[in-house]
């Protein structure tokens, strides 16, 4: 009996020792997000762009006051994103609906955001309205190595169809190569096949990247203008709903599917119904429990009370810049999304 008690005591001490050892493990945590900035235009006409409604004498009377307030509002949200988990803020944020590099420079240099020390990657695209995608990043956490803009092409190579391409930014995060593809797929005014085509093209880009660099990680983000269970996402891009359905490193996992369909949460509301068009999809090698390499940890739809209408007919909706021709001095019709990525530090 005494020997049994001694064995039990030794076993308990043994387990406690390893519990302490496990608690002493150290991890790095990175936050990567996406935010549709809803028409971040400056007040100057860009030749060849249909930006006339966002000029001082345009439909929206877009003068200095409105532009500076829009910058302040965008900087406020971006500065707070991820800080509930990481005070250092975001490692990288893909953005859409920005006019040019000037607005991005004004944004990262804004007094609210400047202390973060962010920079950006932007490549001018062919969109007729003049809006592009870009990637904001903290160079302490994500270090771009190269970037390119892959074009959106139609199946019949119609050169008159011009819309936003796919911004690919490759860089280092946590000592690993990560490829971020920032998207803004054709709007709901276009029929579903236009977005289905985008899904096919992005899947091809992912396959090409991972064929060349199998160990690298791929993060696909953007305003897809479709929900996770629409054909463009589930079939054409091939992003699966459950982690158990990941069979290889090159498969794609969409964590937002269950957030929309099980929890009823979304990033924009239309006629009282939530959609989740803003998504971040990750390659299969970001899934799993082996945290010696970068792995998906958790997701978040970022929100603050000030980002919503607080009264009136549209109470509970996102607070937009304009609604019904009225300037609301709001933020965006979309909410941002975030994924947190973890890695054990040896």
C-alpha cells in the first residue's frame, strides 16, 4: 500500500512537472485581416477614372472636409483592429475600394495610424470606376518580398471587360513564406458566372504558387460579393466548410461558412439580412495542431458600436459614409474580418 501511495505521489509530481513545462511554451501570434473601405477617394480627378461623383463638384460634393473625416474614420477602425487580442495591432490588412496610392499614403500617415509604422503595397489596376485593392502591413511583423497584380480574364478573353485584378503579395511572417491574395470580385450587379470565374482564376493562382513553393502558406482574402456557400466560393474556389475535409496542404478551408450559417453573423446587412461577403480563406497547411509552423488559431468579425447606426430606420445596420444621398460621416457598409495565426517559438 505504501509503495502504491509512493507511486501515486511520484506520478502526480511527474504530471505536474510536464504541465509546468507545457505552460512554459512560448508562442508568436499574428493577426491578418481584410476591410472594404467603401469608396476611399481623394478630391482630385484621376485621368481615365470614373471618379466624378467623388469630386468637390460631383454628386457627393466630396470636398476636403468629407475626405479628411473619411481618412480619420478608416484610420480609427484600422488602428483598433485586433487590439482586443494583440495590442501591437495587425500584421497585415487587405483593403478594397481605394482610389490610388495617394489615399493610402494619407491613410498610413494619418496621426491616428502613423504610430503603428505601417506601409502598403498597391498596384494600379484597370477597374473602370477606378477602385483597387491594396495590402497594408506592419513591417515588423510581415515583410513583403515581391508582389504582382494578376488580371481578371473572361473565358472568351473579352478585352473590353475590365475589372479588379488579384493582388498577390508574397512575404515573410514568423520566418515562413506567406502569400496573401487580396480580392474584390465582381459586384452583385454582375451575374453569378462573373464571380464563379473569379473563383476559378484564384484557385489556379493558388495551385501555381503551391506547386512552385509547396511549403509556403496561402491566405486568400477579400470582398467576394458572395457568401461562403455560393458556387463561386464552395465549388469554383473549392473552399471547404469543415477542417476534417482538408485532405492535403493545397486544399482550402473557409472558417466563415459556419459563422454565417450556424451563428447567423455577417459583415454587411441587406434588407435586414446578414451576408458574409468578406472572407479570409487559408491553405490546408495552415490547419492542424502542429504549431511548430504557422497555424490558424481563431477568427473574428471586428466591430465597435460606433460602426453601426444607433437610431432611425436603419438602426443596427453598418454606418456608411453616405446613405440615400445624405452624408452620414460613417465608416463602411462592410465590417472587417480577422484571422489569428499562431506559431510556437523554439
